[in-house]
C-alpha cells in the first residue's frame, strides 16, 4: 500500500495496481491532469517503483559488468539510463542509475526488486558489494511539465538542479532530512524526481502540492502520465519492451547503451548488431486518421498484406485528436511515411502511417 494513501484519497484519488504495487490512477479528472503536464506541471507519487542501493567498494565495478551503459564513467552527482540484459542480449529490466558519494542508487519499474537482487547476488563472489532494497526507507515523487524546473526553487530558494539529464543533487534539510533531487524528464518535456525519506513524505508532498498549484499545476496519476509518455514516444519496460526484445530494438542505443565500455552480460550480441547490421525490427510511432476505430495493444501490423509487427501502447491522443500507437515494425518497412494497415481483433483494417518520435502535431 502507498505510504501516502490517505493523503491521495483525501484529494479524490482512484487507485490501481501495477505488478502487485498500489499506485494512483487519477484524481477524478484525467483531462485536467493531462493539461497540467502539457501546460504547467503535474506532481506524481511514483513510490510504487523499485529502488535499490548498491553499497561497498566494488559496487561500480560490479554494476558496470551488469548493464549496458558506462557506470565507471559516472562521477558523484551524475547518472545514466541503462538496461540489464540476459547473456543473449535480451532485456530483463531498464534502470536509472545515480552515482552518490558512497553508493549507487537504482530506480526501476515495480515488481523487479527481488529478481534484480538475486541476479546481483549471483555475481557477488568475493566482492565488497551489498544490494539493499531502500523502497521502505525512501519514497519517490516526480513533477513533470514545462514549469517543472521552477518547483525546487519555490521550496528551497537560491539553488538550482544539476543541469544535465540524470544529474542528482543531495540537499540535506534540517526539517525534512536528506532529499535527493534529480533532473529527469519522464514525459518528453521538463521533469524533476525527488527521493524523500519516508518519515518526511507527507510534509514534502504538501509543500510540493502548494508549489505546483502556485504554478497552475496539480497532482496527477498514472493515466495522464501514460498519455504524455506515449505521445513523447518513451518506451516502458513491461509494456513496450520485455525479455523478448533487444535494447537496440526499443531505441536504447540513443541514450542507454555504451559501445565503448567493454564487456558486460549480453554485450557480444548487442555489439554484433551494431557491427553487422540493423535489428530486424524496431519500435516505431504509428498515427491513425481522426475518427478511425481504436486499435488495441497486441493488434497486428501489415504491409502489402504481410504481417510485419504488432502494437504495444495505444491511446487516443488528446493533443493530436487521433489514435496513436507505439509498436514494433520490421526494418524493411518501418521508415517514416510508410503506409501500413493494422488489423484489429474485430477484423477491422485500420490504415496507419509511421511517423517520427516524439509524435508531433
């Protein structure tokens, strides 16, 4: 159960469940929450997500050999996006990694904590590394939207966030404890995450709510965040990518893979893809005509009568006024402008066009 369940319930929250973890779906007005994300700032409680800390002198070396990005290159206060992969290069999780003075902090989708601890423990032989689940000790709030970067200064005037993506700043507060502020855009605009000690979550949430509302924003739930995420073309593990996918297929070669870091689990397969040719399929954006029937996740994609892919995320886009989708399409027919047909479960054939990501008006 969410630590702040009563706080959210008082604000009209409707709850949902993600991988057995409770989360806020919305606060009764998804359209208004989406509008806040687009025009001002939306505040979300992401404490349902997983959080691990790696401690010990060998933590950097161990994680460097486990994930697709360059952990050894991170200085304290820096972070990166990466993936855990199988020996055959298939995705097992995506993760945001932050280098702190004496630990590495990992943030990832819910439901993966135990499997990641077991994986890390398997490779800890005589290493000085401990993987600790810190979800009970720290919550995670996030505010996203064009005014998001203004929020921290309203709470703590006179300082600014780290300018680079995934930059993290430790800001001790005599009343609230050790807060960790991250420059992290989750929905394609501006964004900030803040890791908050559990005992201070209620006070911080109240302060953030006041700051966000002063900028014309409001608390938002997962439904509005999903609309913004898909419009931004940001893939989500467990929805748009899973253990059947290679990281380059999902576009992680743009910001989540280092091709110069050396060996890690799954590296041979991923390096071979880059050396010898493209992936056979890739995640793409599909746009449908206004008023077209709504496809659904899992619908098959066809090109000249031949099945060439399937859909993973589908919404009616409030900003574009038409259905849009993310999905995997074979490389020979996935260039922007390519006309495709999606065959729905009802048998309807729905014309679609591949468009660049993020989706543009």
